[in-house]
């Protein structure tokens, strides 16, 4: 079975990289679609890399086009066909500091072990597999070139260095070939493929790095609605939203206007100076003192969905507050339950 998958992976790689249709049945086969749901944490998130890239697409695409005019890198002319693009493990070891290494495997595989310094992008991160279901028109198609450029640029790929793509060639489905094609579609001029991929990297005693260990490194706890209710009488509840949201004059999509009863207003915008810099610790102390928040208080910070709240919470910890937590679901969840009272005015 392993040999069969290896042969299939090579076939898919060639088909995707060369743009031929001789292996169309493999690229549409059930095992590949099976890998799609678990392959990409970015695709599964509420705000996908593709949607967040759309606003930046024009600028990113323009940068790619400007850089593309160079046509060659310090490592020689960019390969013009996939056949010319393969590099050996020894070559990558010698030129590791001169290239961007892209791991085309799933995020789970990447987090387990990867080539040191590599960035991770799976084909499902930049393909239409979320908005469109398998079997519907357009499923698995590449996103448009401008959106691709925005997503890829954020990985540090900007046509100033060649990109070397690798996957697990003995236990994969040719993701490196798909990514080669994707990068080229996005305007990347110099793309190389690591011959033998991850398997050869390990076989030739290439160094490898592990992903994050999943151990919480932050002093700020994430709390839920039940925790807020249990501690409402003893904790200081800080509302990090804008004053008009706090007063119940407007919402950011919550089903009811208002605030959590007893909350005090410390808007995130008040932490930032007109020039965009953060206020000093002394200024933060005065801001919190005006809101009657003391450094030894238990503080729970919330906003609409934990974004502004997290920023305020980190600022508080930096200023010396020691018991700070974030109500991540925030006023969106609180207002969504009719049983929860709200205040306005």
C-alpha cells in the first residue's frame, strides 16, 4: 500500500505541476478529499487567510509584479519548467539562508516536525474548500491571483528569494506539486521542489524542528460566561468597547445593545495615543484609577469577541496588574442569552 501511495503521489505531483490532465482521477479521488478537512487550521477558522487577504490583495499583487521584473535570484536564473526546478537535500542545506522553505504538508504534520525555518501552507489554505462543498461547482479551485498573492506574501514570500517547496513524498498526495503550481499562479517567479521531500531530508540527516508544545505561556486566563457570573460580585468587570457601545447606543453585531451589569468602561482606543503609540504605564495607571480599577483587583476584561479585550488585558499586565482574565466570548455571548440582564445608558 505504501508503494502504491508513493507512485500515486508522484503521479499527482507531475500532473499538478505540469498542468496536464492525465491523472485527473487521482486529483479528484476520495483519499485526497479526505485529507482536506484536517489539513488546514487556517481554512477552518472563522476568518480564513483568504478572506483576510482580499483587502490586501491589490497591494501584495503589485509588489509581486514589481519584484518579478528582476527575473533571476542570487542563486541563478529561475527554473522555467518543473523538471528544472528540483533541488537536492545537499543543495538546500548549503543554501538554507538564501531561500524561503515552504512546508506543503498539513499543519498537524508541520507542527510535529519540520525543516528549521520553514513556513507552512497547505493547498486547502488557498483553495475553495470552505465556501463550496465537495461536488459543488468550483470546489477545490485556486483562489484568484490577487487573493493568493496576499496570503502568500504574509509568509515572507516576496520574490526576493527563491522558494523551495517540500512535502512527504512517500506518504502524501503531491502537495508540493500543487503548491508549486499555486505559487506560480500567484506570481512567484522562482520556485524549486525538494527532491525526495521530507523523507530524503530525514534520511540524509537533515536537522528538524518541532512545533509548539501547546503549553500556555501567558498569565492571562480565558474565562467563560459561567465564570463571569460566579465572580461578578467580587471582580471588576472592564468593558473594552467604545463608549457608545458601552452606553447601548450602538452594537457591533450583538443581538442586544448595552453592557454587562456593573461593568466599567476602559475603551481600548483610550490606551493609544494619537500617533498610534501605547500610553505609558503611568498614564495607564491614571486611566484605570479614573475607572476605579486597582492593581490588586481581580479584573475580567470583555469586548465583542475578545479582540480589544485581549489587548487591554495585556496592557494591564504590562502595567503591573496581577489578576487579569479575558471573557473571550464577551458581550456577543452575554447578550445572546435572554436570561442575562444588561444595562444601558
